[in-house]
């Protein structure tokens, strides 16, 4: 047999095996996918058609939670809006079987980075325990929810299924 033929056969077997294992892993992962909808967010899920959170294996991915000022609030004091957003995140984490200690990554989007990062950080300091998650803060021009939407916080948590079942 020629060396080239053996190499081609080996490559064909190798890539077929890799493709089969990928398909098996993808099927297993999709079988583990679970949408998490706290009761108070069910209408939002039905109307806007996105999940508050999705568990995929040991990871829980929260959709962005928006800190939105109420009509009688101004951006001179955004702390109440940020606290409401953190409370919603905590509710979704609890529905997932976790809390802030399970969070591994946070991305926050702020419509006025310089003005809002301090108040957001103050709430974070009160609510997020060590060891702290990775955190990225990004300035953006606008968020879903109109001009009263000032911050959006997206969270990823590592929550092994065995812990969630406890």
C-alpha cells in the first residue's frame, strides 16, 4: 500500500470520528438545556420570547437585566434602579438554584459609563461576595427600554447540576 493512501484513510477515519463525537456531545448538551423562568417573569417570557436564563450543562446564562429609572426618578440618584436590577438578577439566580457566589462573569452596559459606574459599583460592593466574578463594563449609546433604561447587566454562573439539585 502506498503511504498517501494510508494517510488519506487515517484522516477520513479521524475526521469521521471527530464529527460523530461532536454530534454526540451536541445532542447531550441540548438534552441538558433548560429554560429558567421565575413566575414573576413568565409574562415577559411569553410576550418578548426570550428566557430570563438558560441552563446548559453546568453553566447558567442570564439574559441582560435592565436597570430602568421609574417615571419619578432621575439619573441624579440611580441607586434604586440599580438595586432593582440586582434584585431581579438574584431572583433569577435563585430560580436557577444559585446565587452571586456562583457567578463567574458579568458584563454591564452603561449609557453613561463615567456617571453610572460609581453607583453601580456601590451596589455591587454591597451585594456581590468574594471571590469576585470577572466583570466588564462597557459604555453604550442606548439600551432596550427607552431613555429611562440606563444600565444592562448580563450574568453567567457556574452551577454544577449536582449543586442545583441539593
